[in-house]
C-alpha cells in the first residue's frame, strides 16, 4: 500500500446507545477513527425491487485496524456509507472496506 494513494480522509463511525435530555433512549453515531484511504472502486448498480433504486458501491483501501466492524459506517466528504464487508490485505497490512451508500441523513 503506497501512502501517496491515500488521498481521502475517512471517518469510521460507530452507533452507540444514549439517552437524550428528556430521558428517551436512542442510538447516535460517534467517531471511532479518522483514517487516510484510497478510493478503489465506485460503481452504481440498479436493483429492480420495488422500482428502480440506485445503490452506489464504494471500496475504500486503508491501513489495518482490528476494531472496525460491519456494524460501523464510513463518512467521506459529507456522505455516509454502510460497511458491507471488510477484507484483510496481506497479514494485517491493510484492509478494504466494501461499502454501500447510506441515503439517510447523518442520523
């Protein structure tokens, strides 16, 4: 992995259980890590379920971290991506985060 290719700054976020000022329980996203990453692949696939929805898939390649899980999400340039799969590169040299764009707001 060449550091010159890591052009993007991504933030890994994890959902945490909290209560608001009124005592109502809920989930919120908290930053877990900020990493430099390479955007390897970007494609749009049409799914024909309930109409034609576009699903944008992105693969980010970054340094290895053992605390990243598929329940986390990636924030990159104001967009949010759900982590679908994590692939290890080499022997913990790096990892690929295969993600799908999350259409919702930053909730």
